[in-house]
C-alpha cells in the first residue's frame, strides 16, 4: 500500500508534480471503499459490478489528474438510471438484495460529490453500514477477517483526514488505525458473551427467501450427484463420542427416492406412504454430534440407522415413511444436533406384500433391454438373495467403469448404461440396480446421502464434503426386511473403503490439468493445508456462530449465577464492561505524557481569560500577551497588574536561569488567586 502511494506521488499529477496529501487521502478512501465493496461482488448483478468499477476508475482519474468533480446535472441522471436498474432487477426497492444493491451504488456515487467535509463522514459511515450487510450473505471466518481489514483501513483513512499540518507516514497512520480497532476488542468480547442473545441467527432476515444452496437434492437423475462430487464444500461435520466406525460403515442416510419415470428418481407421493415401518435395533449405538451446513431442504442426515429423530430448538423433526430424518422447517441455517445410530438393524422384516407395491412400480415401454435382462436373471435363480448377488456379480465381471465424467444418456438411460456405455458414477449403478430388482419383482429403492468422511487430525472432527455424496440401494428380502446394497462397491470397492478424493484425480482450473492422488503428491499437500483451514473454520462455527442462548445460559451458570434473570445479567454486563474499559483506559492514563506543573498553571490561566472573553493568540508568548493585556483588556488597573505579575513570574521561571524554577509553582498558584 505504501509503495502504491509513493508511485502515485512520483508519477502522477500535472507537470510531474507529486500528489498532495488531500489527493493521497482521497485515494486511500477509495481503497477503503474497494475493500468494503469487494465481498459484495459475489452476490451483486454483473451490471452493478461494472457500474461501480467504472465510477471508481472515473473518480480515481479525477483525483490523479486534478480535474473537477462532475456537475450535479450529470450525476443526477446516473443516480436515476441506477435506481431504475435496481427496480428492474429485483422488481422492488425493499428487501435484503435490493437494499444492499442500493447501498453499494449509493456508496460509489457519493464519491462523485465529495465537496465538503461532511461528505467524507457520510462515505465513511456508509462504509461501516455496508460492512454489516455483508454478514447477511456470509458469516465465515474469512468474511470476518476481511471485515476487520476493511475496518482498519477505514479508521486509517478517518485518521488521515484529521491532520492539517505535517502528515505522518502511511505506516504510522495504519498503526494508529489498527490500535483504535484493538482498543475495542475487550469490550467487544464482553458484549459477545453477555449481551442477551436472540434465538436463531444474528444476521438473518426471515422475510427474505433463502438463496440457492449447493448440496443434496430430493431427486436424482444421471449426472447430478457426479456434478455434486466435484465440489469440495463442507456438507456437515461430525464429532464421535468414541472411536468412529470404519469407513465402509459410514453411510449417512438422506433423501430416499422410490418413484421413477424412466430417467429421474423422486420421493414417493404423500398418498403412497403409510405409517412408519417397524424397526428392530441390534448391538450398541454409535453416538455423535453432527453440525449440518444449510442446504435449503427439509432433510437431516444421520448414520444409517438412527434410533430416533434429533431434537432441534427451532423446528420439530420426524421420521419420514422410508426412515429418512426430516425437519418440518427448511434448513436455512447451520444446525447442530446430537444423534445416536445402530449399525445393525432390521427394518420392516415381516411387511405385508401388498404394502410393498410402491417399490415395484416401473414405467411402461422404457428400458426394454433392462427388463429382458431382469427376466433372464430371475429365471436362472430361485431365491431373491441369489438374484441380488447375480446382479452384483454382473457389475463386477463385466467391463463397467467408475468415472466422474460418464457419457450422456438418452431416453432409455438404464439400457444405454447397462449395454452401451458401461461407465458411470454411483447414481448410474444404484439406479440400474433398483430397476433390475423391480424388474424381477423384488421391492427396491434408491437411498441418497453421503458415504465416508475424513477425520481432521487438527481438531478430531470428521468432515463430510459434497464430494462424498453417494447413492446406494435398499432391497426388501423376506424375513430380513430392507437390506442395504451398494452396487458401486462391486465396481469400485475402494470408493467405499476410502474417500473419493483418494482414488480419483481432481480437476484443477476447469480441468486444464489433473492432480493425481497419492502419498507425497501435490493433492496430498493441499489436503493437509485444507485440514488446517477447516479446523479454524470449524472452531469459528462452533464457538462464535453457534453461541446460542442455551450456550450463553450455560456460560453464565458456570460463573456461579444459576437461573440468572435480566437484572442479574444487566449487572453482570455492566460489571464486566467496566472491567474491560478499565483494561483499556488505565494503561492509556498511566502512559500518557504528564503535563509540566508550570505549563498546567499557565494553561489554566489562559483558559480562565478565554472564558472571560480575552483569549491568547496562538503565536503570542507571555511577554507579548502581557503587553496586549495592558493595552487592550477592559480589566481594572489592579487586575491588570496582577495579570502582569503572573506572566512575568511565568516568563522568568520558564525562560530564565535554573535558579528561578524552584518555588515558582507555588508562587504562580498564589498569583493565580490574585487574578480572579
């Protein structure tokens, strides 16, 4: 930053002259505005980004060249066009998105009419307000760090405009602005811990429709899970109460899809569902705490098979008709809940065959070759378990390929996959397997969710990413109930034993080149770096964003205040706030420069005369001040003489020999009493 302004001073300006302090301060203000606007670029329409960029470049050109600001008759139509663009984009001036867009445009347009000092403060206050609106869209640790950097830049800019004389270096001003920010830290921590918390997210606007989320959906067609698997975004994190199960047992149950139209799988219609099936749990439960990222849907994830729905503060939960865990309210905020699951279970082992009809339905005149293969396998074997194994053996022995980039499929998607392309991702194998099962009269369905996870050694949490998205199947066998079958494991067993990122190369820069997995590879080093960043982000989520009213209550109780009401909380807040202010103020008072006793008496003397309407001029010394008092002041002769004696004594003590200093302070105090 310092080098940037030095370059501008050396190379810009008319006739090779360096920029003035006012111009460099204005450029510093524009840089601060750029830091404020940068986080909003990801969610603003392209025309707003282009407009703001043009205005910032225009304003920078005006500063460097020393041109005049555009006249109001030119700025006003630009403002009207900007407002019209906002309305045409959002069809309203109200709401989160439209309001933030208006503020973004207002900040940049205000830079074109900074003609008075008050305009500077308007721009600075707009910067502070616009920083807060950024938390409506992102509350990550990176966003918080970007806001802190922007606040430090704004404070540095505000300090820079206060200097009228010699300007300190940019490094000194930046150090002062950062110090001001750090002085607020103790009180900020106290307010965060003790200020009454509201239920739900602090930076939420319930009137706004949740934006699109990246994650699992409630339908499956060829390619959508493969596309999801290219994302490294976090789906959820898990903290196990004890050692985690082996990777092959980590099936995180999500939406169950049972209706098939020949290409796309969707949940069964509500009319097709009946009461929840019977569930028999076996063995010991696996207990864990799951932190789920917002995805906009109603489903919750749990290790297969959960014993009961989790308890949420803001929403009721339930089991769906196919044992999927659901929240009645959409998951638009990060959730954390405790859950227990059983790895061994029997689900609906003695179901009525009539109740299983929805899981036998297939569309007519679609995928005829698949139906023929199903009939062939059905006639060759006598039991359903043998038929399941036969299909898995078919996948294993035939030249099927596991790939993230399968060929495009047409109308008869299952036929083309089984007999032509034989290359696909988990959704291709699970879909084809379920169609074959139903073609043989075996009830079957597709289960989507996530498989596997990666333990982060930095914090002990297991991270499940979108790249762990997976689809498998469940078949109903008489006496055993619904049994999980993963046909992908027949083709790529390493996918179940290890994470996807450890077996497939990852595309970089849109696929320009691939990073191969393996010990010591670049991909492995990047993964280690990502784990450290993930641990920091997870700590931010757990301790800052998830600081709920319940956590605040537990914290206050840990201080010895059980069942504290609002009065106790207020007193505790005031006491802790006073301590925090003392931590900041006391060192400042102790380190401030002490005023010389003679200077303190002289300053007190001058202030008294100023209140009486006769002020000392900035350039006047004590002798010149005494002469002007004798000639121009309206005081009585006795008071003029007392004033002259005070100034003569001060002059002798301040500018005379050292022998005049001892006893001068007490003499000045007595003379000051005579000057009343």
